[in-house]
């Protein structure tokens, strides 16, 4: 018998994510490149990070910090993160047992879900939501229970959240500042969530990657500020978002020691650990709080530039109170639905945006699209010049 007897064949198997395809972000970015459009779709900056941060990472490499770091992260960075949280939110986390450095916030979220969700468990997500949440839950064998934020204003509806809780509810995921709506949770809403969860064993995953992008004098209401939430929460943050280095993929998770222990069991067999010199560089850079303390004013100026540029246009701008996104109602601009409008806008006008319907399981279309203003001022002005013609 020779090898020629057997035909090469790739075995068939059932997909674990049969409904998942190419993300809307990839689709719109590719379309923007094809048509040389200004890309205000995908949420990443088109400007450089601080040279001091690059220098700090370079020095760490030159100092020989190029091998595996400890599994939970470089101690100096975990200590810096703990100091930052305590200074901003008044809660002390033990850097040895309650802070973990992750390969970005997306890895942090799936690791938290894999650590706590068993087959058949339910996890409440609030629509519209970031596109990784539901596939993460499904990969863990859980069921996503979608509860809509109030359409148009994107506030949590606690009656609907309460009605969605069952004996199978393992966790709820919240996101503030919110992608895609650019809203922020208030202290009162956080207290309402705290009261709702108090009699339950439901865990909280609080996605706070835009924590330093809160505008008009408002404060970010971290779950760390509320004892009843902090005691049950994985609090997720992102250096990529904060320091304009999304490609570095470094984030953090703060959680009570008992929860962190379970998180790290999964983390060590997921990515094990995270880029060593970048961790050392970030630890050095965090010694000066000014860069993140100045971030609200930095992004508010970009938000205001973008909003002012669309005054008098047919776009109806929704409030943008946090994150680096601006949503706009297109009802007076076009009769097209959101997805078709974004395709048309990219091809014919030369500006890429994201339809909010992409963040809903059922493609709910409320005639709203999302722009990203984390761009150079000249990029924003180029986009505005094209958008004002509509």
C-alpha cells in the first residue's frame, strides 16, 4: 500500500461560532482603503504615542528585559496600576494578588468569561455591545442574554435587566464609557446596579477601556468606586486606548483575590504572560500621571472640533460624553439604512463610518452611525470638508 492510495482530505467539523464572519470594522477599513476614504470607522488613532513611552520601552529592551516576565505581569507595572486605581477611585488593590497584566482588553474579557462561565450559564449583555462579548460567551458554552439599552439615549433599563436575571445568570457585562454610543454611566446608575446585584451571586465584568475619555467635567464612575460592585467585579482597562498604542495589546484586570485566582488559572494557559519590555516601559511611563490626567481635555478638543465642523449640516449629533466616538442620526441625510449608508458614504463621499446596527444581534436599525474622532486634526478637517457637502 502506497501513499497514493489515500486522497488528501481536510476533515469536516462543526464550527463553534457558526454565525461569525468578518467583522464590520475589517469590512469598512478595507472599503476605506479601496476608495481612499478618510477612515473614521475603526477605533484607533492615526497619530503617534509619546516619544517618552517609546524611549522607555527601548531602554527596557537595552537593559535586557527580553525574557518571560512573571505570569501575572511585571511587579513594577502591577504596583503602578494599583497606585493609579487607588489615587483615582479610592480603592486599594493588592498588586500581588488582585492585579493582572493582559494581552489587551479583549484577551482580558474572554479570559474572565472562560474563568467563570460554565456550559449552560447565562451572561447578560447590554445592546448595543462590543462585538467580542457574545462570541466569548458562546466559546465558554454559555448563553448571551441580550438586554437593550434604551434606544436613542442608550441608558440602562434596570427593570429589563432585573427581568432578565434567572437562576442561571452567572455574570453581567457593562461598558462605560460606552462603545458605540459614547455615553457614560452615572453614579446613580452604578448604585442601582449595585443594589440589583447585592442579593445575587452574579459576577460583573466592567469594561472600562475608555476610562480616561470623559468630557465636560464629568468623572468616570469605575466599578472600583462602589464596594458592592468592586467585590464581585473584573475591572478591565487598556493601555492601548489610554496611551495611543493599540497595536501593543496590553491591558489590565483588577479583581478581588479569590476571583483573580480563577482568572489567572485561565490566563496562564491562554497567553501565559505579556510582552516584557513593554511592561517595563509602561511602568516607567506611569510614574508621571499627567499623560492620562490630560487625556479628557485632549479628546474633548477633538470631539468639539468634529461637532463644530458638523454644525449646520443635516447630521443630527447625539451627545458624546465619553470614549472617542461621535454618533450621528442620518435621518435627514439619506433614506438608506445604516449599513447601506456607510457603504455609500465610503464609496461616494470618501468618509468611512460604522453602522450602529452592527452592534445589535438583530441588526436593529435606528438610522444612527458612529464616527471615530481619535484622529489628527488635519484628518478630521479633511473628513469634515467632505461631510459638510451632504
